[in-house]
C-alpha cells in the first residue's frame, strides 16, 4: 500500500484500528490486556506509527485506556456503562420489533425460528455456531424492520463492548442459556401473533435482562483484572 500521501496514511490507520478492534471484540485480546505497539505491529505487518495512531483512535472511542506504568490496555467497562447502554438498546430493539411486525414475511419468520433452534439448550457447552446464531437472531429482526439507521445505531451500541463476553456469560451460566432461548421464543410468538406492543415489551425485557447479566459479569471481573 502507498503510504506516502495523507489519505493513504489515514486509511492504513483506520485499517489497523479495525484489525485491533476485531481482535478485542472477539476476545483474542482480552479485557485488561496490555497492547504493546511492537507486538501489534509485527502481528499486523505494519510499522509502529499506524499502530500508535490506531491506539489513539481506539482510546478516543473508549475501547482502550492508558494506565500509568502499564500503557495502553483493553478497557474494562464499568457496570453502570453497560446498564445505561442496554437501557438505550432495549428501546431501540423494541422499536425494531414493532417495525418488524408490520413487515415480516412467512419466510422471514421461518428463518428466525430456524436460527433460534440453533440456540436450543443441549447437553454440551455453547459453540461458535450458537454464538453466531444469537447475534443473527437479533440482526435478522433489524433487517426485517427495514430501517438502516436504526440497525446502525444498535450495532454501534453492541460494538462498545467485546462480543465474546456475552458468549462467556451464557457459557458460564446454563440457566441464562435456557432463559435466552425462552425469551427468543416469546419474541417469536409475539411476532407471529402480529402483536407489536407485546413484541416490543418482550424484546425490551430480553435486552434489559441480557444487559444486567453482562453488567454483573463485569462487576465480578473488575475485582480481579489489574488496572494500575
């Protein structure tokens, strides 16, 4: 890539930031982990300069922070931040359900049903397919709602926190897996009944519950992750 122009340099920084963000969101780089510029530059095949600028970008976005004597680390979200974000997300996802009731087709409903079946609790632990299915269930409703701006705002809220943590919550607590599946089933029933207000309430309740589980996970982990 030609990095001689400001535009190309900026693009490289954006690409580097996106690559680091993806590793954080997947859990490959866990919360509390140090982000060493030399290691990241080697892993991503770039110099330290775009890595340094990318870390500044991610710090501005709140995904990382600079801790005295440790440097850049993956930020541990405060539980209150999670609760506030999920309160907003619940309202937006509720609106998404209201819109979906008016637009959903039989094929769309069947795809939602099949996606949720992948989340049916079984004997083994949840796997990558079930984690993807959980995200896909919500994304399908956003797509069916037909409002791209609404979907983008929900995605921005989701991307404020590493996505692998939600999977860890379900993995560590089988009861939450049972509840998650059952809550999706109630959302499906409301959509099938074309009851937009019930669909809104079921989705809001589901998201608030997920947010509370996530906030409590961070409360437990924040006591054990060294933050300087």
